[in-house]
C-alpha cells in the first residue's frame, strides 16, 4: 500500500512538473504569434490623420487601463498579504462597510475616469465622422466576395451614371480627405483599411459614411471583417494613394472606353472569345457593350446580378477579390505597388483563375438545383482549353 501511494505521489509530482512549464509556454507562444514585423494591416501604425486620431485615443485609454490594472492587481495582492489570516489571530480585520468617505471615493473615481474617456471618445468620433460634401466621393459596394468602387466624378451625388467603375483597388489622391458611401449588394460586409480608418459595416438597403485620408502615396490593404459567406476569408481590398497629378491622370484614363486589339493578333481572338463567352456577366466598355446589354447586364445569369467591370482590368494590382496579384511583386514586400502595375504580368495566376475559378476561390456550396435555378454565384468553370486561356490573357492585359 505504501509503495503504491509513493508511486502515485511521484506520478502526480511528474504530471505537475510537466503541466506547469506548458502553462507558461502556451501564453508566450500565443503572444509571439500575434507579433509581426512590418505587418501590412497594423492598426497601431496609422498612415493618415483620421487613423492617427483613433490611435491617439487608443493610446490614452490603454494608458488609463494599465494604471487601473496595476492599482487593482497590486492593491489586491497587498490586501491579501496585509490581512491574511494568521494562525494565532482569529480576529477579523477592521471593516470598512458603512464608511461614507471610502464609499464615495471609490464610486466617484471610476465615474470621473469614465467621464474623461467618454469625453475624448466622443470628440474623436465627431472629428473622424466630419466630412465635406465638396470632397471626392466614392460609392463602395460590398459583393460576395469582392468590392466595387464607383466615382462621383461630376459631384451630383448620383453614382448610376458615372463612367468610372472599378473593383478591388480603391484609387485615391494622397494627402486629402475622400468620402466613402458604403453599402452592400447582398449580405452584410464590413469595410476596413486598418491604417487609414476603423471598420464600417456595409448593409443592404443602407448607406454608411466613412472618410479616409492617406498621408503619403502608397498601397494600404484591408479585408472584410464581417462573416459574409463561403469565401469571406477571400474578400480583401486595397487603397492605392497616388500623388495628385497621377490620380488626375488615372481618373481621366478610367473614363475612356477600352480599345479593341489589332485584328489578327491573339489578343483580338481573346476579345472575340470574351464577347461570346463573358458578356453574360462582365462588361468591357468599347468591346462588348451591345452583347452585354443583350444578355441582361449580368442580371440574367448571376445570383447577385453584378460582376466586376473589366474595362480597365489591367490597371489594377489584383483580381478575384484582391486575393491574387495581377502583376509580379518586384520588391518582394507582399504588396503590388502602383509603380509595379503594368510591369511583369503574373500570368500563371491569371491562367489558373481562368482554367478553374471555383478551384481557386470557393463560390457556392454544393446544392441540388431547384426548377428554374439556373443562376450562378461567382465565376463558373467554363472548362476552357489552354489556347483560349492564352488568348483571353493576351486580351485582358490590353485593358489598361
């Protein structure tokens, strides 16, 4: 009996020795896993005055929280040590219940702290939500699973008649405020560019305002932060901030129709294939306008009734909801910058997408079609052969 108890005691001791280091190591592993160098979506590294206002508020609230934590934790430990029960002392500590001064003090102090935090929070909210209607305004529409951007170029507040319609890359001038009108075409999404502003939900039937401002030219990445279906994790977006003159040139170029490739070239064959195969969903102005309208402007074939406008497809840095780089990342920083757009085509990624889109990005869960259920969600697999794929790629790269 004694031997068994001794062995059990040793086993228990061994177990405790093994568990204790694990309990210490696991939180450290989680902490280190949350750390990254030059993280592109670092909300603690603001790149504009609006994000900086939020960061300043966060810094102040965090400092207050640290002070409160230290006072409460060390105060608790001090009380435990000071008033712990001793073997030779059965008397209760002095009771503070009914002490008006103490009760008033520890009621007023938290109230004052919360009032200070509330004041600066409200001031920051009013500051970041203030907007000037004379600034450039862009309509942001969440889709399953990509973002569409329509530019109000004439300032009339109507986005339905605008010639500038793009996807994935929200191009803005650097150093100025840009108004965003955020909405959704299907389910609830959430627009978030961490280094430029906080999150804003995109809700069907409603328009939510947001304002962004980037200090310097650059590319700022973000992602949808509201679960919105099967490919929620593959719904990303980018803000490309350009110098004022480059933005003006970009905006002017975006209003032009696409030019048809020279006849007899692989790109021309791709344009013909695009017109016959892709007009049910996609528009490239100047290429397939009549066919696109005749086939229902996407409403006949798509559950969402909308697909990305491809008129200036090659002027973007990414495609397929910004999960694939359209151009090769030359400097290896993980982001295709504005000066890398139009450089070396990431041909293999584009070919893989055209070869089998659902394999690259899940579009819809398997289901049994009901009578009349002939619409698709996302880009279907057309089972294209290699030659048509090459021709389509040659055509798409001309859409700049």
